[in-house]
C-alpha cells in the first residue's frame, strides 16, 4: 500500500512539474516575441538609422 501511495505521489509531482514547465515555455516564447518586436520598432522610432542593439 505504501509503494502505491509513493508511486501516486511521484506521478502527481511529475505531472505538476510538466504542467508548470509547459507554461514556462509558453511565457518564454511570449517574452521573446515582445523583445524582438521592441528591438525592431526601436530601430523604426530612431528614424531608421542603423543603431547598436546594446546600450553600453
């Protein structure tokens, strides 16, 4: 009975971690798209001049 409970607990932990990691990948993709759009629109806002992508 203890082994079944441990296997069930392990399945719940791994299932929860997989669900959380799935959402973290989705959020990371959204952040990447927003960053790329900001990178592209910043170049347009500066008059189309070639600018550096870093600030230092």
